[in-house]
């Protein structure tokens, strides 16, 4: 990850090969919700231990404005949590 520079107020945490147990639990919960039909759509992104982005888009949500609002909230929440 030495080709990444932090924006002012942001920090870069080194990724390790150790499993992120919180991530695994949340993904397993979401998979179960998808299997039962409770989870109807999903948009997500993350980074691998090698620093590569992985993204998933599975959208069957009927209201584009609800999904857009959720994405805007996630962006703001992420910035709030990871910048000072």
C-alpha cells in the first residue's frame, strides 16, 4: 500500500492477512437474510489485504431515491468515522 497517500485528516491503516471476524459475521448475517428473501438488494465495496478494491452491485430495489439516500448517508458516516 505504499502508493496510497492519506487526505488531510485521514489515516491509512495497514491491512493484514488476519481474518476480520466482525466482517465475517456481518457478511454471514447478510447472506442468511438474502437466502430468506429479507435482503432484497445490496451495494458494497471493500479492499483486499493486497489493497485491491472489490465491489458488488445487486440492485432490485424499487425506489432509487431510498437507495441513493442510503449511499449518501454511508459516504457521510464513513468520512465522519475515518477523518478528524
